[in-house]
């Protein structure tokens, strides 16, 4: 069932990608300091958000990362692969009018549907693999945040206590508004709060987080085969999305501060 969902997802992504491409119209990409914030310029034109606002971020490392994303575009600009730009656009425009607590509550509620808490009851081999690979991360989550989690072998979601939810709410609320966007983006990508937090805490790598999120799919394809191009495309797409999400979290954390030495930075 998951396989066909992913095939439909890949087709949709292909359609969106075709709609989101345009010929590159600029030669040089720069960042400019403005009132303690940083703007992106394409040649001499300021980058703007979909709502027409000036694209500006709070720190130089993030500005450089976004500028590099634009500079990496070749003959055609493929916005569907520009995840940092998309995250910044969402933070600046906030099209859905989300508050930080809205996003935190969304992430916390996703814990009840976390991939790592749903173990199979149909295959002893897969269950053993899930226990071996997933349980140590669930235990890390419980130890790190001093909470208790219960996994399930049914289609019913495991019960997450209010105490556990409040611990996670307090933890996420300690992050900057933009960083919470990054967490939400990561959770949506790999369907796991636990893996996203573990990746953000550098407990596991991006590659391992994605691999663990795809454990059941990889198990099934190892037995039944897969469409090779789709399987690899999906894996690398998830890796780039999660990498962007975690980088966005780190670059929007309070430890990231920067003042420019010069007013202009050329990254082309």
C-alpha cells in the first residue's frame, strides 16, 4: 500500500517540478546587509517572496546558504528543489497564518502517528528488524526527554500521555519561530518526530534517519522488487528535504549570530 502511495507522490512531484521551472535570468548571486538583516540579490535585483515581500533573513549563514541555492541553478531554475528558499518564503509570508504554538502543537500531535511506534504484526522478520533498528531511537527519545513511549502492533495509534506532550511542547517552544518551521518540515518529510529530533541533536545522520524512516518500504522492496529509478529518487528527495529542514533549524537557532564585514558578499 505504501509503495503505490509513493508512486502517486512521485508522479505529483514530477508535475509540480515541471510547473515550477523557469529559465535562469541572472548571472551573479549576492547577499546584502540591510539594517542588521540580510537580503539576496540576483544581479542588482532584490529577491522577493511569492507575496511580493523583500526576501530577508536574520543571519548571514542562512543568507549565504539561500544564495548558494540560487547560484547552483543552471540553465533552468527548479524551485521544487530549493528547500531553504521555500522554508524562508513560508516564514516570511506565513500564508496560513500559523503561530509558533500552532506549529508546536501540530508536531506534538504527530508523535501519536510516528513511524517508529508502529511495528508490524504480520511478519516476524520485519518485526525483528523494526525492534533492532527502531527501538534504540525510541529509547533515546525517552531517556533524552524523560518521557515514556509505548509502541503498537495494531492500526490504532499508541496513547501519548499529556505529560509527554507537555515536555515536548516546552522543548520546541524554546526554539525560534523559524526553527520550528524547520522541525515541522522535517517531520512532514519523514513522518517521524523522533527521527527528526534525533537528526537535529546529531544522534543520527540525515542518511540514517531517512533509511530508518523507510525501513518497512526497503524490507518490502527487498522481497518484491522495486522500480529502481523511483526507489532511488524517493530516497534522495527525502534526504535533501530532511537535510534542509535540519540545517534550517540550526541556522535559526539562537547560537547563530553574524555581523557582516562588508556590505556585499558575492557567492557566484
